[in-house]
C-alpha cells in the first residue's frame, strides 16, 4: 500500500516561513537564494521588518544549515505524544523568541493570514478533488520507477504561501501554490520523488564517473515527470505539451539528452535488474556523448 498523502493548511508553518522570508538574509544561504527568495513578498511586506527582531535573530543565529531549517519547519507539521508541535516543544532560544513574537502578534502575520487562509483552503480543496483520484497511482508509479520502498505510512503536505517552489524532508513536504493544477501535480510529484528516489546511488555513480552530480536532481525530476505524465490532461494540440511539466534543461543538467533514456525506462522498468543497473547504463550513455554536447558536466570537478 502506498502511503497516505495528507494535506493541511497551517498557520504556524506559514507564520514561521513568513518570518524566514522576511529575514531571509539571516537564514542559511542556499535557502535565502532558493525557496526563501520571494522578492515580491519581501518587497510587499518590507515595512514589517523590525530592527529589534533582526538583531535578535542575528544574535541567536538559529539555523546554521539547510537541514536544521528543514528539520525545524517539518517539526512544525507534526505533533508529539502530548499533542504539541514537535519543534515548539523543544527548548531553545529561538523557540522562546518565536513564541513571544507570536503571542505579541509581532510578526505582522495576523493581517496577512486573514487573506491567505481562505485562499489556501480553497486552493487545497480544488487541488485535492483532482489529486485524490490519482494519488495512489502516482505513488505506486514512483515506487516502481525508483525501485524503492516508501519509508512511511503517511506523508504530510502543507501549502506555504510565501515559499518559492517546495521542499521535501523525511515524510513532510512544503509547497507553494501555482494556478495550473497539472503543474501543481508535477510539483508535488517532484517532492514525492525526492523522498523515494535513491539519490545516494545516483550521486555515487556520477562521482565515480566524474560527471556533474547535479544530474541527481535531473533523475528526481524525470521520475516525477514520468510518474504523472499519463495522468494529466491531454495536451492540445497533442504534440504541444505545456511548459513547466517536462524537466527543463535550464534547471536540470542533461535533461534533454536524458529524456529519451527515461522515456524508454518508464515504458518498462523491468528491462533493468535494479535501479543501480539503470543508473550505470544512463551514465555509460552520457560518457559516450561527444564532449561538446555536455558543457555543464565538464565544468564540474570530479570528487
Ligand atoms: Zn528538488
């Protein structure tokens, strides 16, 4: 049985991310330049930034790495045995500070939430009506493409209004919303694929071969794409697919050359004994390409 994907609209998660986006310059750099880099949101809410909060965040410096931030954020999505959110039950200066800000309504989020909550709730309702009939299919498909087992019975998904894109961590996913529901299905499939694709295997094989290790992310997105493609609305005209679905070569290195490789694999994953054999074959294919076709790969240093 594939895991159950559970959706919820959470003020706590949204409020924490609001703070993270507003003070992105004090967050881990990769996040500040990635999912927290919502410039429109920052511009719109710039007046909510306060020196006192900035100074205190600077002093506490609560998240020294991406993973610490992910751990904290996903700990706001699940409750411990006494019914409190895991991250809020930990004792740290940041938790105290965040509690205090919330109690004093000092993050400026209450006003924003009045408008955001009904919008996210409605969006979630619409999305669920389309996702529910295909959820099990996408998850089983990912399971058979990744040749891996789901590690959990439940996956939590939270819509986070101020985020750019999404993230997946253990059994939790945070996602922003996009108007096109098919693209949203693909985004969710991408985060689900992050959870089940054996990235370590891919990473090690790419390293051994001296290839760009970012291709690991291309593999994640390819499996996501082929897990949902046949469940989306048929393109019209049939040969013109909408943008944003197919792995985009400007984000995912080697996406163009790898596309037919994955297409063949998706038709019949059993042509390979296991995921490693598939990855090894994919790498052989990349290595046999003329150098000029893979400029990105050559730029990276083999580890
Ligand atoms: Zn990703």
